[in-house]
């Protein structure tokens, strides 16, 4: 069948998205998939031949390019090569994989840990392996897409509670049958808004209604807590409050992959029951070694966390003082609300033309009317660089009539 001659829902979906992308490109508003030509330390990049301040990075502690981490990756290639012999269950497990999982479990104060090839896959496989038909999953309204997809894939009854609304969550838990398996799941730091989940209340509700608790710490490891261990440390809670501690190896940890840390029985179950572990090739040696070393660097260089906290306060406080709406963020993720998609694109264009590399987030990634710059600050930025970036954003916003 000629694809172009068909008239069905799939064809219409493809055509609609193409039309939207074409519109964005025609107006010179297409800022996605721009290749970074060179990393120039933690705070600058070369894009389109121009040096720009990087304000769209997930490398919150500025660990991309850290000499210790680079050296660990190089040594792993020399020792193991660039790939593995297959999936972890069969011939793909290397000593560096076991070392990484032990490092993670020590870092997160758990009995054991398991790693996967991406953070997205981790949420997808863990939720759908643990939960099934007849079970109930309760998910924050603005949880990451990978959490939503894992909940849908599980076949469980899927209930979404209003964002960070613990009273709404309790109402949903109360109405669920008492004798079914229940899982409550949320991001620790929300990837678009930058605010923090109310973990203490959530833990109490899970105990009260006999529910498992899973927290996605993609944006809190290395960011929250005095030593960067994450949300439990941030709230002064012991390391045994979260049943399923999920995280990524591609944000503060400058590698790729995802992990879950928890009780040994849980990890053994996932190792022998989750499809993404059984049927996916193992993490490449260099990536496993880089991640392993990065956790150690976080503990050895606590001054990075202090610097990140100072930079975060400067960035949020400065933008708020200029009149921008940054929602309820308390972290390195700083939304700069624009309202419409076109305003987000326009603000991005003006910033990039002045060598501040920020990126727009528009619907459907966020609700209509909530489009924004999703700006980030890292430990690698100097206070003077942050001041300049804020000045650029302010002048652009002022020219557009967004601020006075």
C-alpha cells in the first residue's frame, strides 16, 4: 500500500505533526536537536560556531568532562573494550557492572541495586513488572512521561492525583479496595516545574493505606541533601522510607542509564523478572565506569553542592525580582513562564542570539498556556555569568512586553 495515498488516523497524526514542525521552522523558531559542537568546561558550549553560556544542561554539579570520570571511562575501554558480550543475565555482566550497583546501593543506603540502559526504560519496566491487572497505581499529575507510560503498560488501575496535593492522594487511596496491591509514585524534583514532592506526608499516607512507595530521583541526586544523596537527606529522613528508589545515570551523573535501589528481595525479583534487564544489552563498560566514579566524586567534592545551592538562589531570586514567573521552583530547574508557544520560541531566539543557550518547552510537553523557557543553572556557572544570563533574559522579556 502506498503510504502517501492512505487516509487513516496514523497518516493524519504524522501530517499534523509535520505541519506543526514546518510552521516552527518557517518562522525560524526551531531550536530542537541543535548539535553542540564542543563542550568548553561545564558552563559553556560551542553551537553554530558561537560560544554560548549553557543554561539547558542536566549536569547540575558540572561533572561532564571531570578528569577523574573521564579517566575511569578510558581505563574501562582499555580493560573491557567498547561493548559487552550480550545481556546481563547471560554473558554481558562485567565486574564494573557489579561495582556500579554496589556503589549505588551504598550511596542510597539500601541493601541492593540494579541498573538499566536508560532512565525511561527503568520506569517503564519496573512499574509494569511490579504491578498488573487488579492492582492500583497512584501517580502525580505532572510525573515524567516514562512513569505515565509504565503505569499504562502495567494494566493496573491508573489514578492520577493533583500535583503535590496530598489530600487528593489520600482521597484516592481511601477509595481503593483495601485488599489490592497499591503503588504510589512521584518525581522527587519535577522535571518541568523544579518543585519538590511532599515526601514526609506521602510516606505517612503509604504507611496508613498499606501502599508501596516509588520515587523517581532523576533530578534530585546530587542536587538535594547536604551530601547530594537526594530527597530523604533533604527532609532529614532515614534511608529506609522509600521502597523503590529510582534514579538516572544521565543527569548529575554524566553517563547514561537508570537504576533502582531497594531491598535485596525486590532487586532479585527485578533481576529475574523485568524484561528490560533480561532482554537488553548491558551498559557499555565506559558508561558504567563513568557512572561509578561520578558517585564517588559527588561525595569527595561536597563544595559542588554548596556552589549549586548558591547559584540556584541567585538565579531564581534574580529572575523573580525582574518580574518573571518561575512557579514554585526551589531547585536548579527554573521555569520562566511565557504563556504561549510562540512567546517561548521568541524568547529563546532572542536569548540564543545573545549567546545564552536556553530552550523552549511547549505544549503538549506542558499544559497549554504554560509554555516556558526551561532554564537550568549548574555548579559550573560563575556568579558573573549568571548575572549576564539574567540580564539577557530580562532585556529580551522587556522587549517582548513580558516584564517592565
